C-alpha cells in the first residue's frame, strides 16, 4: 500500500507544480485587477468633483478600465477553474490507486479540460494586456505642446 501511495505521489508531482505556478500567476492577475480598480476609483472621483478640462479623456479611460476589469475577471475565473481541475486530477489519481478503479480516461479528460481553461485564461489575460497598452499612450495634445 505504501509503495502505491508513493508512486501516486510521484505521478501527482507534475500537476502540483503546475498548480503552484498557476497560484503565482493568479496572484499577479489579482494585483493587476486591484490596480485597475484603484485607477477607476481615482477617475470616478475626479469626474464626480466636476473637473471639466480632461473629462472626455477620463470618460474614455474609465470605459476602457471597465472593459479591462471584465476581461481580467474572466481570465481569473478561467485560471481558478483550471486550478480546481488540477486538484480534481490529483484527487482522481489517488482515488484510482486506492480503490483500484480504472479511471485513466477521466483523469486524461479532466487534465485536457484543465489545460483548455488555462489556455483560454491566458488568452483573456493577453487581451487585457493589449487593452492596457491603449491607456498608456501619450495623448496627441500633450505631444503637440511647445516647451
């Protein structure tokens, strides 16, 4: 029995390392979401205070931040779902060894589902990064100013 558990642990190490990496990436995305929310709150306050000089730009940026929040939330959801599927893979590996069920096909499909959600989450993250590039461009009216 001990050798069975030991061999299952060896098999489960790769998904667990994937889970650790995914956890670090999720932390990065959550920090990114927090920065987006902080920037949105600053712009909301400026707009509510009645500043009119940059109102059009702030509204544009606020709309972009709203879209970015939606996309990064989708990315986080997909990556968390992928992490849950990894946990399910590890659990299925142990159940199959302990109960002597032949569920290799279920493990494989669960891992494929995990990877599919991870790829989709990374694509959503890439889209959000591209959207953020729009916000960091320097406005033309600033570049045209003479010193």
